[in-house]
C-alpha cells in the first residue's frame, strides 16, 4: 500500500513539473547589440577592420538542458575601402563600398555542459552555434556626392551582350557558425556573448567578383557611362589590371552580447 501511494505521489509530481515546463517557460526573447564587419576582395585579411554597430532580436526555445532552438533577426552594416589598405596593389585599385544587411536565421545552440535557469550547479555554459539564414544586401559606393546602388549598374557587365551572367541577387543564403558563453541571471533571464562568422555563397557583398575589369565601351553603350566609370577606378587607369578574386566567396562576421527574458515561469530544469 505504501509503495502504491509513493508511486502515485511520484507520478503526480512528474505531471506537476511537466505542467510547469510550458511552451512559455521554455521560451526566451531578447535584444542583442554588437558589431559587424566583412572579409572579401576589399578586405581579405584584417579581422574587425571597419566594424560597424549592429543589433537585433533573438528568440530561444529550450528543448532540454543541452540543446536550444535559436532564431535571430540581425541588422548591421559592412564596408571597406582600398584607400585604407596596407597593400599597394589594392590601394591602386581604389574601389570602395558599403552595404546594409538584414538577416534572419534559425538553428541550434549546443551546450558544452547542462544549463539551467537559476541553478547553482549549472548556472553557465559555453556553446556552439550552427544556423541557416537568409540576408538582404545592397552594395553602394559614394560618387558625385551621392551613394550609388551598384547592382543595377552591372559593373562587371552582367546581362550585357558580352556577359551571359545574370545580375547577382540581393537576397542570399548564409550559414552562421560560431561559439559563445551564457550565464543565468536568476530564474528569468540569461546573458550571453558570442561570435559567429557568416559563410555566404556570393562574391558580391562588395560588388567585386571578377578577376579582370570589364570592357568599358560595352558598359557605356549597353548600361551607362556611370557603370563604366565605377567599374574601373584604378589610380593608374590600367584597363587590364586585377579587379577581384573569383575563386573565393565573401564573408561577414557578427560579434555581440544578448540579454534574454524568460517568457513564462516554471521549473529551472529542461530534460
């Protein structure tokens, strides 16, 4: 009889805990702030160069104490200019750009150790981040006292009679991959810091993808004189100089901090 009563008590206790772990108790919503920068033809090597203030929103759903679904919206900006490069070849090329980024991404956080809200035993963890995302870009350059959108100008001859390649899409896929650390701020909040590099599948974050300059006469005749001018701004005017590196893709990086609030009360454990 005592064993039966104990079993009933345990079942009721488990059900009670399960009720506490509702959708909202497993959910977090927060704000993040940090910086974005770019690696590509106009900045091939220098980390954190031309970093810009960035920020966004985050939603987490805690599957268990080792695995969390994570959804992000990120707003940021990237830029680079050959004029600031330490390499004479790039300085001579004399190109520059900026682009605003809007990114949405979803994926997983995997905790190195179990993580629980308000736990004295598991109050913090390091984690790995793997996501799939979509972002919008719009590379521009400053010319004639105005910012010029570069994609419609087809500076590498996209869509002309001499280049069958279509203009690049302003919407692109990315793979945010990174790592971070997070700590529990009591039973209702977390704070984390992470860094994630975005692998992209485009070489046109900076509007530069081709190895060589395109024929300026074709650009003038079929696009515009502005397209021909912005395609080759080299200081020495070399028609056959190096424009970019077609064998590599561009990357961008976000690093920042996030404060999230748990949306519902409940047990601190996620099994």
